[in-house]
């Protein structure tokens, strides 16, 4: 597969990939902390429900119950890009595992460019208007109040719906980062984490 790129171009692209990977790593760590917080809120909700019945007090609320599934959603939204970066996504690799590094890179590159990147773009486009409507955009172009839960003491819906777009944008950025790394392999570079941490050491000529 011949793609006309100079070493300086690969250098610049890998620098971009390095920056995206750093953001995805931070997002993955945040997702891990959110997982812990989700468990803690869920534990409190269950405990408060039964303890409240026992002593005759309302110790929980719809806000805390909704917060639990908001956090559960955030755990995935923030984890998508990290999972892709770590190559922890599901693969059917009974053939893939036996291929050469360049052949795997070619398949991954084509799959990323032809399927994953368009999917992310489509997800952003499809989510954009519903998210704006959730923030209060009316059909006539004016704005009203943002969407809130129909349950008493519930949480606003607009922020969590906005995370749909954030998740797709993060996944798109990481998909581009992965495509860059696959391309570097196709151009003959041995792409490792050490290389990504020392991009400035790549030969430019």
C-alpha cells in the first residue's frame, strides 16, 4: 500500500496521535474513578431505601437514583476512546492473530477509515439536533428551558445527553490516532509506546 508521506509528515502525525492518546488515557482513568463512584452511590441508594423503610424516613431521592445511572452512562461515554486506544475492543481474531504486523495494520487501517470514522461522524450528526433540543432549542429557532426529568426532584437531561456528542468526538479523535499509528506501521515504523513517548527521536530525513 503506497501512501506518499515524508518522514516529517509521519513525525507530525504521530505527535498529534501522542496528544490524543494522552487525553484518552486521562479519560480512561476518570472513567475508572466514576466506576467506583457509581458503586458507592448504588450502595447508598440500596442501603438508604431499606434503612429508610425501617426508621420511617426518606433517606434517598430520585436525584440520587438518576445520578446512579448518569454515572453509569458516563463510565461508558468516557471509556470508549480509552478502550479503543488499548485495543481492548472485541475482535474476531482466529485469522487476525496469525497475520503479519503489516497485514494486521492494513486491515485495521481500512476498517478504521472506512467504518469506524464514518460511524463516529454519523453519530455526531445524528445526536446534534436532539442535544440542542434538550438544551431548549425550539422548532422556530428560539430557546426555552432545558429538558429535565419528568420525575420529582429529578436531574436535568441536557448535560447527560450532551455527553453523547462528547463520546463520539473522543472516539473519533482516537480512531484518527489509531489510523495514524497503523499508517506509520505500513510505512515501516515499529510503533510502540516507547516510540510514541519519544516522537522527537524519529528521523526526519
